[in-house]
């Protein structure tokens, strides 16, 4: 399995220094990501070391959840204000297909592994688009309040739909991805058939009907930091978010929160560079990307958040948390103990159906 391959790769030496891009480069770079613990891990592992090395000034934006809509609007207005953007794989495919992201020659523009393995071989099948540079493997999964679930804590994802066993508020992301799949799984659809069913009008109606059963008890979130805060405040009993955010609230904040790995949804985060940047900004963005995605830097990010690095050569370099000193490998979504039931996010399917199902999902939410 490709995602687990990254954890089984052989050891590698530290990544070689990155050569500066040719030509004049902009003195400022706008980095767009998701905020919270995740963006902080990027600042610590990538941005601060790069700024120290080059003197460049970083401007941070936390709008990645709206990346497709905002880049479409910027393109329409002829004013691209972002330089490097962290997006999920499905959004990268859409942006690339629409000509809104720069095509990347991975072997020409990115650093090879320390043993000389080309970037394209090192990232392997995680390069799901010509415009996408993979960064990390993460999962969307559930956290729950250990003190609010009684003597029998939840063990499977369908607990979110069980209001009798686990009464109280839930939190779910305000988008169809993952919610639709979990709804069908918990309505009895075999895991292998989920996307075939979801492709039909009847299947979509079935997913919405299952979500209807908890709709009035759900708080809908847009930012990954919201569910951890809702859990910490005791406002929800169970809620979905990214596994790294749950790691933070459990291990760093020591909140009474447990992790539910059952049918976690694997996904990829990575970088795109918007198409149409002036030469100096494009050169700076490419130079940063080469630095930020080398073997050592991707391993460094895992010191701050429990996401698996996308390079095979980075996995053996993952060590302990930078501040807590705990081993990080067991907290990765790809760890065998956590990956017994995993759902592989279908990037291409969602790239094809996202706009249509997004519209239906928002209309469903508006029905009250």
C-alpha cells in the first residue's frame, strides 16, 4: 500500500542543502495554509529555517479551506496575491485541471533524496497531479470526551450516529467529503462500494438521510482548530477533525480526549504554486518549495505534528516531538496499530464530483 510504503523505507542521510534558484527573487512570500497546530508545524519546520537562511519575509494566511474559490476569484480579477498554497490532493487536481496552478517538473525543480533517488521516485504514487508537491499523509478522524461517554467508550466510527449510546452534541466538517462516506458505511454500504453508491442520486439521498439523523445535534466546523476547542470546552461529545489536531489537544494540552481511529480517512496535503506569478515571485516560491520538501525538512515537520511525511526517505528520520520528547511514529495515522480500518480518500472521484455535491450539501444544510 503506497501510504504505508513511506513508513517502511530504508534509512537515509540528512538532505543536501538546497541551491538558490537562478535570477532575482522576491523578498517576501505569502504562505497559505490551514492555521492552528498544522500551520505552526510548517512555520517551525520550513518557514523559520528558510527565513533565517535567506532573510525573506513571510506573510501568513489561513485560507486553505477556501483555496479553490479564492484562486478562481484572483484569476478572474487578474491579481494573484498568494505565492505557495497548501491544499488537499483533490483541490490540487481541480486547480491544475483549471490551469490555476503551476505545473511542476518534480525531478527538475525539487531536491533528490540523500541517496540520489529522484524526487518523483521518492514521493512515488503520492504525486497525484502534475501541479502538486506532496507534503504529508494525515487522516480525518474522531475525537471524543473520555469523561462524557460513560463506562464504554466508542470503538467504531458509527458511534457518531448513535445518539442513544452517546447522547450530546457532535461536530462535523461543513463539507460533504468524509461525511458522505461515513454516512454510507454506517448505513450498511460495503467499504468497497461506497463511491459506486455515492455516484448515484439514490446513494447521495441515502447519505443525506443518514446525516439527517444527527443533523439537529451537530455543530458544523470550517477550521480544523474548532473541534479540538469544542472538545476541550465540553461543548461536544464526539467530533471529527484532523488527527494532528487531536494529537495536540490530547498530548500537548492534556485534555480528557480520546482518539477514534476506526475508518479514519487518509488524505494528502501538499503545495501548489498559483499560475501566473511574476518571475521574481515564482522563483522565490520554487526556491522555498525545493527547501521545504527535501528529505530532512519533511521529517522535521513530524517533530511538531503527527502527520506522516510524504517522502519515503523521510520516514526513517522521524524521531521525537520537539518539545514533549515522546516518540512520534506511534501517533502517525499510518502506524499499523492505528491503520486496521482505513478509508482511502478517492482524490480523482472528488475532483470530478466535488462542485456538484458541494452545492447539494450546502442546500441540505440550509434546509434547517
